[in-house]
C-alpha cells in the first residue's frame, strides 16, 4: 500500500509526541508550513526531508519510500549535493578574498588589486544563490549592522583614503572615493556574515532534542 509523504509526516510527528509548532521550530519554518505538508497542500524541500528524518529518527528512504514524489526528490537530492559542493568551494574563495580585501584596504605589503570589491561581491553572490540552509533574518540583520559599523570604523584608519579626502579638492573624486569605500564596507560585511554565520561545513541539519 502506498503511503503519501503527508501522512508519514503526520504519523511520525504524532508518534514522537510533537506538535506542529514543535516540529516547525526544528526546521525553522512556521506551523502553517507543517500543516501544509500534512494536508498535502505543499511538499518539503530535500533539506527539510533530511531534517525530518533526523527528528523522526528514521532514514530518508523510509520517509520517502512508496511516495509518489520519490523520483522528484531523487533529482532534488542531486541538485542539493551539487549546491553543497559549490558552497564549500566558494566559502574558501570568499575567505581568501576577504583576507586579501583587508590587506588591499590598507595597501599592506604594497599589495593592491583593482576591483577587489567587485571580485569579492561576485564570489558572495554565487555563494548566496546556492545557499540551501535557512537563516534567521532578524539575527542576520543585527549582525549585518554590527559588522558594517566595525568595517566603517576600520575604513577610517585607511590612511590612503583619508589622505585623498584631505588633499583632493575635486568634488567628483571625493564622491567617487567615498562611494568606493562605502561599497567596500558593504562587501566586507557580507563576507563577514558568510564566514561567521553561514559556514556550510557546520552540520546545521543535526537536530538536538
């Protein structure tokens, strides 16, 4: 007999004495989302399936066995694994360019690469596009402002930028340099968030009860 995934989620949730709110908290989704899964109005993504299997202490195969969407989830699993690989590679790329950007900011060791901010931003964009984990928006926003303020204060110690501001009277040059420094602070802040809060090597899918 084929048992739909929606029925399995409802069955194993009840078996583990979990409310919809309890289960939602494990997956960082709303109870309305859980209700949608259990009433077959929507289906969980492959990452949610993985967490559900950990919460219910069963294998993904047991959770998906006999489900009509099994082939769909097999395809999603391949895409998911590819995304994880890209994330891990880009994480190190961003870490490298983040370090180089700070060196570039202060022109340490006479090191300077043009368009470093743009290179860093492109790396961050690729990472974010492929990011498959859920993050808490409020927490991320708070950290964004904290890191931005820190990076802005650090930019004030950039003697080359300060020297240009004090000795160049060209308004367009001042505006352009200021925008460039602001853009760099944004890119550095995004990089800080990725490195410290979005590490793909941390097993965020492990559920502790």
